[in-house]
């Protein structure tokens, strides 16, 4: 179940078992119990304005990952009012949306976003996830209902479906699925204008939600066929033309000189035991959405790993051209992939790559924490990592790659001998700390040089 705790006292304030997993609770009493997933998703918590009572509410929305085919929402505005007796001042359980509501809802690996839409409603936005089976939710029935990748936009107050967008890509035999979306506001009015999300077929989709009429919210690009067919912004493929699955949320920023939009994402999947032995080449991309779709790698600048030892990586600094639509970096290690969400921070794209142990009985493996220039994909001019752990940033934090005895090369990545997720970041005045929990249960801290940052007063206003 999902638990909520008082941050000061660590007293549990709420525990909730979604109906979607309730039917599996009796398995916990089975003396021959084998592991099952329940509430395995990470929640999203945001404030949203309810039109029903004209008040702001703090809402928690979460999927279940492999626990089930559903998303649920709780009103956690008043933790002091949580009650089992029904006397709470507000309705705590808002809604559940599962495969009984829409048969194309898959296992909810897509983490919902909570945003205000152009029609004035606040909504939860999420992909349909994976393996969209029959509406009865049976784990033993592998008959899929459609197999396409879909985007859902659901009313945050009651869970009613505002809009379901079909990408048209997927089949019954090889079902597709949409990953976690990134919702962006392009004009600064705090209202959603566009949505980006990837799927298992390597498509990075753009959805146009800039109209006030939900009926017009749709995939951004269509071809000229009759009838027209939806097309993605970009298709991720390796150098041999093999499609690369996208299973993480992209991050998004302004493009060079503040023009257009850059979309950052990695490829690879780590969803089930067959993925452990996948040795296909995966890639990290930074692509420019300048208003048109494109395919292939000829419009992208290639960056490469130019040096690697057992601890560190160095990458290339190939410049962008006036016509390039971004960059890519092929991940060089066998089985290496990106299955953690990237982070954009202070002009840097920060991402973790995963190299899982091929032994199904092992939860371990290796990871790389990478930091590159977001707009070009180049290694940074200054090494971001405190390599000698002296809390200072000097030439001792560079490495010697040509054997001349001089440490003069900035590092682009550091290796972990465990699997790590997207790091949590704690900034200080002149130092940054990245916290990662690893697959052995340890909490690791990486000390970093944040580089040039905008600090101090950013703007001012005359009051009188």
C-alpha cells in the first residue's frame, strides 16, 4: 500500500490500498507466497485548483508500475484530517482510473504529471504504460486489447477522461506503450502547451495541447496519407537502423539562443528478465524540436566516449553546426542503457546509465553518472566531480589521459559498482551534492562543482 508519514515524528498518517491491487492481498497470507508487486510506482504531488469548490487542493497521483493497470489520486491537503471513520473534512480518495475504465490502460509505469490545461481544467497526464491486457485485469490472460501507445488526460477532481490520444503505433502481437510524459509551458503562462513522451518502439512523440478545445488536442505531426497517419517528432535508431526503446521521462529546455525546444532522452529497457541479456546498443539524445519532425542521424552531431578506465569517462567535444538538429552519444559498454530519468540543471544534462548483471538472481550491476553540456553533448570545460574528495575543485580533479603525467582532462562520467537511480540534488553555496541509493542499500554522496551559476538577486521591482 501507499503510506504517508509525518516528516517530523515519522508517525504514519495515512495508508491506502488501491482497489486495483486489493484483489491480490490474500496472496500475502499464502504459505507458498511468491513475490508480487503492489503499489510500486512513485507518486506525483502538486497543488491543483478544483472548480467544484473553487479551492486549491494538494493532490497525490500515482501509478502502480508492475503492481497493476491503474492510476489513483488522493487529496492530501489536510494530513491532520485523515480518518478511517469518514469524518475527515474532505474526501481523501478522489478516484482510480484502471483498465476497467479503459481497456487500453496497461501496467502503469508512466508517472503522472499534474498540470493546468488550456480549457481551464487541472488534469493528470500519463501514458498507458505497458502490456495492456484485457479489461478483467487477469495476469494469466495475455490477450491484449489494442497494443497501441496512448496518452491519457484525466480530470484531476473526479478521474473522468478529458482526452485520450492514440498514436496509432502498436500491434496485438507486439504491444507498444507510452512512457512518462514531459508537459511543457512554452509561453510562461503556467498552462500546458505541448507534451513529449517516448514509447517502446523508439518513437519520441510530441502532442499539441495548445487549443482551448480538448477535441483538438492531438499528436503534433501527421503525414499526407489519406487518411493521415500520426508521426513522431523523432525515431531513435542505432547505426544499423534498429529501433531503441524509450522507457523514461524526457527532460526539456529552450534550444540554442533561446530558440525552439531541446528534448533530452536516453534509450533502453529494464522491465523484465528477458531485458537482462539485451546487449543492443543504446543511446542518449539531445534533439531540437524546431517545428518539424525528422529521422535518422545525419542531422545530429555524434559525440563519443574518447577515454574510459575502471573509474572515469571522457567524451568528445564535437561542435554543433548551423544545420544540426541536436546530438547523440552511443553508450559503449555491453548491455548499457538508460532507464532512469535525466535531469537538466544549469546548462548540464545529467543522466545515469545502467549495466545490469545478466544473472537473473542478482539485483546488482554497474552504473555511470554522466554530465554533459546540454546543448552540444560535449564534455564540460571544467570537471564537475570532486575526484579526490577533498571538498575543493582543482587540477587534482582532472585526469591524465595521454600518459604525459599532467592532469589536464575534464571528466564526463564516474562509475558506480552498483545500480543507481536518478540522483537527488542538494545545492550549497559553492558545492553541489548528489545523493543516490544503490542496489546494495547504501546511500552514496557525490560531491560536485556546480560551475558558473546565476546566484544572488535575479530581478527587482519598484514598489513605490
